C-alpha cells in the first residue's frame, strides 16, 4: 500500500513539474534589446554579412527570415534617443497624419558583423500630449507591437525594427 502511495505521489509531482516547465513564462516573448532580433541567425550567414562580402545581399535575405520570426508580432519595449520627429502618412489611411519617431543610430555586433540599428516608432493616437514634449535628443521608453523587422545590406548592414501604435514613457 505504501509503495503504491509513494509511486502515485512521485507521478503526480513529476507531472506537475513537467507542466510547470512547459507553462509560458511572463514576458518570455517580450523584446527589450535589438540584439534579440539577431538570435538564431546561423554563424555562416552572419559572417557573410561582414563589410565587403559579395554574399551580403543573399545573407541579408536569409537573416531577415530569422529576424521576422524573432520580433514580428511580439511586444517590444525599447529605451531610445530620438533622432527625428516627422509627420507620417499610412498608405491605408491617406487622410490621417501621424507622427513618426526615429532613433539615433546605434551599432551592435554579432559574430564579427556590425549592424546599424534603426528603430522607427509610430505612437498611438492617444499619445498626442506626450508627443508635444518630444524633440530630437529626447530619451524615451516605447512599448508596442513590432510590425516589421528586417536586415538590409547596404554600405553597412542595417537592422530595421518598426513599432506601430506605441505607448510612450
């Protein structure tokens, strides 16, 4: 009898810990650093994106697929220094003018490849009062859903992350 009780207890505890390990952790899908977008890009692809590489364009296409899986549709919270404040016109709403905030350019490195990070944020329409205070050089925290993440190979390799309907702090 004691043996069966011990076995049942062991099974219940084992299953409980197994389910606890599979349970989603709060904030697990949140993106807080641009470098998180680069996680999982194969090392050979990163090496092909080094300056002067003839394979940079093809590598950027492969890397963009990984970046999109890592960030698109996820909630992101970034600290950023505003590089510019511009009017922005959405294609699907030509009569609505919004404000777009672009960050100053930051450079991050991964496996020898340097990425210039470009954050573009379109604040939620309810953030009008906060937008009036923001100017070039302001340091802000933005939270919103990432609508686009991509890598572009130009003279330097660029990581672009766009956040739409963001909340400002």
